[in-house]
C-alpha cells in the first residue's frame, strides 16, 4: 500500500511496519498548541491584573524614604567635607520647592562644585518641613570643621508615609 512518500508493508495482516522516516504515528514530537499558549497568556494576564494595584501603592509609599535617604547621604557628605577641608559647609533647604543642596562659605548660597554640587529635589507629592535655623531666608544646617552641626529636624511627608530625619549634636 502506498501513502504519498511513505510505504506501509504488511508482513502479517495484523502487523504494520513503517519504512524510512515516514510513519503514521509521530513519536517524540513535543510542543504546545496555539490554544494552550493563548490559555496560559490569559491566565498570566488575569494574575497581573489582580496584583498590579498592590505594586502601585508600594512605589508611592517609598517616595518619602527615598528622599530622606538622599538627604541623609548629602548631610553625611557635608559633614565629612567640613572636617576634611577645615571649613564650614551648609545644607540649604528650600521647603517651598522641595529642594536641598550643599554650599560652603566660598560659594555663598550656590551649590558647591563636584559630584554633590547639584540641587536635589524630592519626588512629586513629597513635602518638606523643618525647624532648622534660617540663614539668608532658607532653613540651613551648618556643619562646622569640628564635625558639629545645628540641631534640627527635617520631615519628608508623602501621601502614605512620613519620614523624619534628626540632626543631633555629636
């Protein structure tokens, strides 16, 4: 009997043998049908739709912590530079704009040169409150050459959380 390029030979009426690479049964062929792939993608889409709102709240809750961490890093830099250079460094805070930067006595109120000489800003929706003493109209933390700083508190207030940073006398 001939089926296209394949031939089936019968040695006995109940026994069939495939010849060559053509066999009516495909053995060892693995794969997924299109229906199975669409079903798996639909299940993944449903799971993501259920879980996505949870992650959006997580990102919004981290904004005050991120701003506070950047602020603390900058104050640590200002303190170390004050000790290393032997002169006063200041962290100037602008609560109305949600910004802060480092200045020294030579730079006036403008940011210092170098990698930390930029204006840092809190993320949208994060407000800054502080009781730091005013210097030229802005709340300012002064770091003296001996490592001492002005005692003050700075709060980063977000929609879901508030983080408070406190500068104490060493």
